């Protein structure tokens, strides 16, 4: 048993969709949530740059005592998961992998759409998932330029968010896609709008419950689950504005916690007052 915190990180508020599930499934765990809002969005950046950020954030979270790290970002998982596991072999990592497997199993039309950032599609992880699990099903890639930025501002259904989605969904629906894989952790917050625009027959696959289950399994295996009975606490770190992040957390997932500002100093994350 261990009452050390588990940790999650993302470029921004997207990882809160994973935190929500972790809080539901593992309510006794303390959680550190890190949003690299000085660098959001990660999606258009080179993989190598995102990898450097992921390493700096991981070092910071380990220094705060994290016992497990959830890379709550598809882009950072594509860029860095393999590297993180090799660099920090003593810490369990849970990463995001586009949920092509369940989508390919359940499609009836034989075409599934994957919604993700450009960097996620470039990574070897995506190619390997398609190769292993598509199983003859057509996998249609779609990016949504500007959408992460809209969600960061809390715009979940305004005209600009709607326009980006309409543009992105049109070619997918024209190709008879009946299943949409959300392969960016920002997107679960706009599922109602996606469902409205895509229509009720289209199935939307949100991987967050499976990610939280995997975190729970790894903690059990490592005999590192929290021993306390009461609810765990959440701490919000941001390289942008931690108070604003905490406000968004309250609004998006009903979660409260201490807000701590951090900043980048060369390749390192340090507390703001350092
Ligand atoms: N939420 C992230 C993801 O899952 C990052 C999006 C971004 O920063 O572009 O890919």
C-alpha cells in the first residue's frame, strides 16, 4: 500500500477527462494534475519537442513523489511514452493509445474515423495500432485545427467550435464512418456536440474509463494502491495559470484542489517562486 499521489499530465485541460474517470474509479488516491499550458497546443509541434516537455514534466512529478504517471495526452504518448518507460524504468506509466481495436470490432459499415492531432498521426504508436488492430477495417484520419484552443477557453459548443467540427466530420460521414475514436483527451468534453453533429447512429468511443481501469490495475499489481478510507486530494499545477486551470477543473469535472503555478527554466519545471 502507498499513500503517495498518482500523477497525470497533458498540454492543458484535456487530461481532466482522464482525471474525472480516475476520481470515479480510484477515489481514495491523491492526484497531481499537471497542465503544460505554456506550450498548449502540443499537436502541431514536432514530436521531438513534445518529448522534451514530457521528460521535464515527468522529472518534476517524480520530485513531487508520484508513484504512477498517466500520460493523459495522446500527443505526448505518441511522442514520448516509449522513451519515458526506457528513461524511468522504476515508475509505472499509463499512456493513451488510439482506441482502434474496440472501434474496428464494433463497426458495421467497415469504416471508422480517428480524431486526433497531427503529431499523434505522425507517431509510430498510431501506425502500430492500425497495423495490429484495424483488421481490414478502413481507418480514416482526421485532425481538427484550432479545436484544442477553443476547448482551452471553455468554448464547448459555440459557433467556432461547431464550425471546426462540422468541417471535420463532413468528409468522415461522406465515407460512411459509423464509429468515431476520440484520440485526443480534450475531445470528450465535446461529446454532446459531436453526437449532435454526427447523428445518433454514429458511435463515439471515449477511452477514458479504460485508462482509469488500467491505472487501477497497475497500482494493484505494484501493491501501491492508497490505504486510506477518505477521499484523496487533487493538486493542480500549470505552467500557464494554475488558478484558471483549477476554475476550469471545477467547471468541467466538478473537482476542486490546490492550484500551484510552475514555470519552465530551460528544460526543467520549477515552482514559480524559485
Ligand atoms: N490533449 C492532448 C492530446 O490528447 C493534446 C492536444 C494538444 O495540445 O494539441 O493529444
